[in-house]
C-alpha cells in the first residue's frame, strides 16, 4: 500500500470488488460435459489440418457421428463460432501471415487457401 493513508481503504475496497466480480464471473460459467469438449476438439483438430480444403458440415458430423445441427451447435457452444466461421478465421489468419511474410500474390493466396473466387475471399477478409 504505497498510497497515502487516506486512500488505502478505497484501494482495498476496489481490489476486493474486482476479485469478487472475477469470482462471480467464473461461477456463472456453466461446465461443459467432457464428451462435448472432446467432440469439439476433434472437429477443431480436423479443421486445423484441413482448412485449405472444402469442408462441409456433413463431413464434420460424420467425423463425430452426430447430426449436422448438433455438430454446429456443439462447436459454437464450446468455441463461440460455427465450424465454418472458424475455418474462415483460420484461412484469414494464414492469409495475413502469407501477405506479410511471402511474395505470393493475392490471387495465388486465394487459390492456395481454397477460395475459388477472389471477390469472396475479399469479403471474408474484410469481415
């Protein structure tokens, strides 16, 4: 407590309120069932390995042997994004890396990342 004596009480109260707020936020989070996390991790691993290829929800659902709707809802519950949106995010991150650290043209990067339409890639990149 380096501050003057008159501020010590307010500083301690502020720190205590912040700690209580952080604890309340942690208690508010619902626990995920281990199998949900496992299925979502399987999908994430697949997307990390195959993000440059065309990916369909049906193939992801077959991967975990669940329905397409459940697959999307599960992944979104665990990671906050749909699997397709996550894949686009991976592609855009890779595009940024390639733009900064390679001499590839935008058209070549577009094809390399699995986009067949450069204007669609622009829209996804802009988002």
